[in-house]
C-alpha cells in the first residue's frame, strides 16, 4: 500500500463529491482550510446526453439511468436489494445524485423537527427549524432556487429567482384545488429560470432526471466544484474509499482507498474525515471500517449505524383528460405541489403525511412504459390507441410518503456480494410499514378526487413504485444521546471525535418533501460548526 499525495495531510478529507460534500468543501476552503475530496466516480460527460435530439427518449437511460444495478457504470457498486420494497437510485460521480435529481426544492416544516413532541413517535431533532433557517436562506441562493415566496403551508422565505410560468395543466389543478379548498403552490425548483451565475435559463426540455444538457439545473458539478477547485480544494476522482483508519486512541488517521485508475490501494492521511456518501454509501464505509474481529464497524457503539433506513415510498395517480397539455415540457419534477395532507390528521388510521407534486407524463415513448402508469407497460393490439390516449392528454400527482424510522429497515454488508474492488456490497432490508401503506392509500384516494375535480375522465393508480428510492436517509442518525444516536447535531461522531457525517443519513425523521435543500443547509451548518471549533478539534498524531 502506498501513501497518497506524498506526505500531504489535509485539514479535512471529504468522502463524496455530491451536494453535502460540495457545500462543506466550499465553506471550509473559504475559511482557509486545506480540503481534499475523494470521489469514486468522475465528472459527468454531457456530450452523451442528447436531450436536444429526437432519439433522446431512446438513449437517455444508457448513460444516466437512475438505477445503479441496471446502469452498471464503472463507478457504481452492486446493491443487494432483494429484501427491499424500494430500489435505491443514485449517481456515483462528481455532482453525486444532483446529476439525476428533479431539483424539486423544499424546506422541512417546523413540525418535521418535532415529530416526537407533536405525534408521540420517532424522535425530535437536536435542533429546530429556526436554527436551520439561516442556512436554508444561504443555500437557496447558492442553488439558484426559483419559485414563488410565501407558501402558506411553509415558513415564509424569499425565493431568489422568478418562477416558471403556470401552464394550462397547472392552472387547471390550481382552480380545482381552490374549489376543493385544498393547498397548492407553484413549484420551487433548483433550476434557473433566468441566467444566474454559471447557470443558463431553462429551456424546458423536461430532461432533468437524466442530467441537464443546457446547464440550467443546479447540480453541484456546475454550481460548486468549479468554485471549490479555484479555492484550492483538491478533488481526487476514481478514488473508492474502502475504510476509515483509526489509531490506538480511536481517532481517525485517514482512509484507505483504491485508485481506480491504476488499481493501486493507497492510504490518505487527514486531520479530520467527513463522510458525504449518502444513506447507503456512508454506513457501508463505517461498517467496513471496524477493527479486526469487530463486526459492528466504526463509530457504532450505539448499534445504529445502517439502521433506521428511510426511502420515502412513492406512489402515483395519473389522470387522463380530453384536453391537450404539453406534458413533456420541463421542469420535469415539479410544476406545482400540494402540502394539504402533509400533517397528521385525526381519525385516518395513520400518522404523518405526504407531499404531492404535479408532473407531466413525458414524451411519446414514456406513454409505453410502466412509470408512472403502473403495470407492465403499454404494449399489444391497442398500442397506438393507448399512446394517442395518453400522450399530451395526461398528468400525474407523484405522492411522496413521509417515512418513519424503523430499526428493522437497514443497510448491512452482504456476506457474499462484492464490488469490482473487492469491497463488500451493501445489502438493503426495507419493508414499507402498515402506517406507510395506509398513508399512501389515503393520499391516492384524495389525489383521485383532485384529478376528477380537475376534469380527468379516468384515473390510473400505481401504489408503491419500486424504482423510486432517490431519497436515502437516516442510517447514521443524529441526536444528543450517544446511546441512541451515531452523531451529534453537527454531524460529529460520538465515538470518533474527528469523524463527521454531513449527508442525509443523519436525519432522525424524513419529512414528506424532497430532502436535498435540507441536506445542503445541514452541511453548511455543520461545516461552520467544524470551523468554529477547529481550535479545540482532537486530531490523531498519526495523521499530523
């Protein structure tokens, strides 16, 4: 094994170049810290994204499909999800899964930080909405969020960029919800509607989930990494971290990783290590980092590393209309949304709620698949008739269910399956609870009512859709009690004082909204705490 980069020991070594890693790297570098980031993939190649070409629908999944077990890119690792109701979706490379996210941008509501207090279940967070609000404000600007301020279901906040205009589809549902007395709001998205910094105005190709060829979506390979590298952050690509190393005092000394360009195994020393590898990658590394004979892994005195996996089970309700909509136009993820049913209601048989986001059903080829329609796809003797019925005449509510933490839902190391570098693959055990199933069923019934009020002559319901695990949360939970949490409220390990987790795996509860805005705000807050406490930070002499 060789020593990477000679004897260079950065102040902070970050594992993962996605949103949380990029946000933390930028803030640390601004304060003069030496920062290195190890990323198992490389920069996305936008030249292979043909969203401006007619064949885009046929080719989009070849390079930027959502599901790594099918995509099998060189930077991907296999995931055993045979015992999971939801398949995990991610992209491994510079930008992380912001490459593939729809960029629907939200804040958690104040009650989402106080679920135990409000509903007597799960846990309260170790900080409040008010504590995180200033960091939300700053990351909204950094991610070029567009939309309309003043949502009546959320704390008031200013939105930096103007919204997308409402189309015929959105106006139809807005009027329907006004008649029903239900909440709706124009979509807030981390997508530039006007030129803003490095981002170009969105031209509404609706290709957000397969990269953004036009450079309008705020993926951090564009918004953060060019700045980070100018600030001196060293970004090492093709570097798959195998484990975090520690000294006799239990402090992190650095990491062992595989240089996937040469195949060489290397050690990189560091004064502090930050994990930002998502809710599957982060516990995988910790579980693989235990000392010889220690099956429980590193930073796991609580026994909670890998447990409490939350994945936001997701269902859809499609409506078919006589009227014509340009349903293939962007933004793909969120034309409008509703938080009408996002809080616990009395006498419904379940706790917590869901967010609905209004989406178009895509181009002609998308009318033939299983998503968002459910079933096996549209093939057979009525093929042309069904395409004509669906294309341009449909819309759907995507329903994101709040996922409650359950220690039986977890990420473990597979005893047999390994990645191309010999590292044990993660195994997912995840089952949707009875609470989740009742919650989804109730919200789908209400969404059918919304569709009918908006004029749909037919609705098609898909219950839990399997390949929708974009949100990977909860597997290194934060809290004040070391016996019931892995890290504290600033992401610092209770067990290893110079080891931090800055990604969504620290979230005690999931809320019902897309989490990237919260993950980015938390990463900024945690990075500033690391900066403020640097003078008292314990470091290993072996890494100095």
